[in-house]
C-alpha cells in the first residue's frame, strides 16, 4: 500500500462516472430490485406529467432483448438550448444529476421525482439509451452510450402529437442478468392507475407474450374495493373524502370489513410511503377523534366508559391515503416516509370533516362501524390481561426464557441468530449440530395457531406463539400495540427452518402469517429468513452431493449416469444427523437462506387473507388455478 497521501490521491469523478462506480447509492442495489427501479424512474416522470394534467396514457414495453420502452402523451421534454449549460434541455436532464423542472414548482406543482437524478441515472446505467420527443409539430431524437451522448438532438420527422418515448438497455456490466418480474411491475403500475383516476397504463412483455392494461375511473375508491373484494364489508361503498387545502390535495378512501387486521396504505405524489409519515398520522388522529365524538354525541359510548383507542378503530379497516403536494419532504432517496409537518394538520382537518359528515348522513353504517370498534375494545381489554399473564411468566427481557429454547452464548444481538425449527426430532438434531456460540434453537410443537382467523387475545394465549414472543424479546404487541419494541430484539437473524414437505410448507406459512400481521418490522428491517434444506443426497461411491431442487437433481444424475448412483429424498430435517444438518442448512459458509421481504404490501395482504382467512371460495379458486404448477406433492 502506498505510504504517502497527497492531493494527487484525491479522485474527482464526473457525475455519471460516480453513478456507474456506486450504482447502489442511486438505485438501492444491482439485483432485480435495482433493475425494476430503472423502469420506475422513467415511468415516474410520465406519471408526473399526468399529475400536472398533461398526460392520460402511458405505455411500458419490455422487449425480447431486455430493453425497455416507456411512452407517454405528455408535453414532451424541451429541446431548446438551456441558458446555463449551453446545451439542449433534453441533453441536460439526461446527463446532469439534479437537473430537472421539478425544483421551482412552475412546470410541476406536484410530482414524485424531486431530486432530479432519475433519468440521468438510468442513462448512466444503460449500455444504450434513446429519447424521442414529439412537440412543436416535430419529432426529435438523441442517443447515448453509458450516459454519454453519441450525437446532438436531431429532428427526424413531423408529428401533430406531443409526448416522450424513452428506450434503454440496462448495462450487463452493472446488472448480472436482465430478469424482470412481470407480476411485480404490473402491481406497481396498477397502483399508479388507482392513484391517478382516468389515466390509462398499458404494460407489455414481449419475452412472455403477456399484456395488461389498467384504468380506474374510481381512483382510490376502486383501490379500497379491490382489497376488500373477497371480504365481508360493513358498508357497501367505501367512504370517500377529497379536499384541497393550500394547494395540497387530500384523497382518502376507507371501508371496514369483518376481519381483525388493518390494511392501510399511504402515498405522497404517487410514491408509496411504506413507513408512513405525517399524512398517515393525521389520518389516524382524525379517524379516532371523529368516531369517538360521534359515539359520545349519540350516547353509543356511555359517560362512564373510556374512549375508543386508535387500535380499536383500525381493526378491520382498509384505507388508502393519497396526498399530492407541491414540496414533499421525503426521508432520503428511497422516499419511504413523508416528513412535512403541515400535512398532519391538513389531512387531519380533511378527514375529520369528511368522516363526521358521512357518519351523520349514514347512521346505520355508522352504528355498524362503531359496534365493531366497541367489540374490538372489549377484546383489547381481554388481550391486555393475556399480555399481563405472559409478562408474569416471563418479562421479555430474558429473565425467564422458554424452557424449550436452547440459547447461545454470544451477547450481541447483531451476531446472534434464532432457528425456529419444526418438531422435537429436528430440534434435537439442530441443537446438536449448531454452533452454540451464536446459534439458538427454538423447536415448535406441531402447527401454530392461524392468527388470520384468531383475535389477538387468543393468539397471546397460544403456548407456542407465547414461547416465540418471549424468545424474541420484542414484546407481545398486537399489530399497533405500544408493547412492541424492535430495539429489544434478541436475535438479528430469525430463521424459519421446516421440513421440505406439505406439513413443513404449512407451518412456514403459518409463521409467515404471524410475522406479517404482528411483527412486520422484523420483515421490513431485514431480520426474517427462511432456511433451504436439501431435497436430495446423491451418492456414487465415495462421492456425494446435496441437491436443493429437482432440476439440479436431474442434471447431476444425467451427468453421473445411472449405474451405481443412489438418490435419497429428504422430507424431514430429522432424517439428517446433526453433522449433515450443520453442513447443509446451518453452516454460514455453505447454507442457503432466503431473506423475507415485502415487495408489495397490498398484494401480500391480499394473498395472506386469501390463503389463511375464513373465505373458502377464493382459496379454492386459487388452488384450482395453480394446481398445474405444483412440482412436489405428498399424498
């Protein structure tokens, strides 16, 4: 290593060189999520045109070679010379970070892209990038290679239309493979169509010959109805609230169902604020205050009774909160939380006024909603007593851990991991095979309670779930309960390890349902994993291999030949001895574990409700629709 350190050692990278050197800083990662992010950045620009009132049609095409085309019928990017850069405005926004029309608030009063880095970053991370602009009766084109212009803006034809078409091929030097997920992208575009009623979004994937279009005249009302379509609702139509306050547009749709969980989704300028923010706080405050005021006014809550708490009025609620404002203050480039302090007051005012009006105009629906809230309040009191019982048995501080838990000696939670194992047999092998220094084992007896069909107090009284809550140390919160504290998590890697059979899959689904409904922070903060035990052990003479898929098995057996090859199928973890379990599933050097994440909370909510909820017909239809995709079925 060089000993001297002088000014000559300081590198100054050009803006787009820095993007190519550290792409994760701008798009989060270079895996599939980062690849999708490129598309989102370009589509977001088209949606900004729609929010400004100049665009009502967006088309997205994934071509056979992995390139992507995004077309809108907006105003078209300006092509005249920019006064500061002395090059065209088109080239300026495509090659300069923090260049755009969204800072001054003149061209775009509301928009999602505020940092001016979207298009230029996509350009920098593409092997080639082309922009066609229709405006002023002409068609203009400019092309780029890895962010560098190959020519100036050229006039290539005439058109009476306006709009912008961007086509780009993500650079394979940056992305390992161009692996787009049609369903994930389609869900994002569906969301955009819900939040901008009247916009038509067409999405085509030429690789798979798939196409889908979205158009929702009902906007956020249609969004709420979609989420509730397979649930029993307490009032037939969602409550819709819309108001403009000081240039901020507030749109809310809410509808109650007979379930026990809340499904609330918040957006700011069409950006999904998955971590909430001031607009969500304002909504929740208004919801609680309005329902309490109405219940007091009409004596539904007696004078000697306590007010409804926030969690009481959110059980069984589906709500969409969408705000469009001039200068949103997002937390970081990821834009997961809105921080504008004025939004709390604006949303609270709009929702309180709108909901109070609705309740007074619809007394029967109001009565049904409040009866459910009061039932929830009584259940909450029962759950509080159940939590107190859990606390008496062990205070979530490690003072009285479950007897079945085999803990580890490592003290730092960041270096500790907990394996949740199916059954005593696998638990015994895992306890013997583990590294006692940092790996803890919690065996579960049988299948845990399906929390999708149970109230919180029943969940808290279930022995296996109670043992899991105590072992994790985060407290017995019930969704929005104040008892939950992620800072007290005793293990920063929580790994579900179940058998590779139908029962194991069911137990894994039950555990995922529990974590999604009652500890979603474990998922969103990257603490939850799924172990991947091998399906087969293939042996020929002294040579043996652990195989994790049928495809891998078929390739290997074909390569090794049939003579003398032994194929052993593992359905249960207990079939492996401790050393084999360590080698295949627990050794950090060789194991395969999958991190659980939520790509789309609304879709995850819908799937869990369908698979684990009360309604049988949707589940039956799902099974019938996907039956031909089953590869391993134990009968």
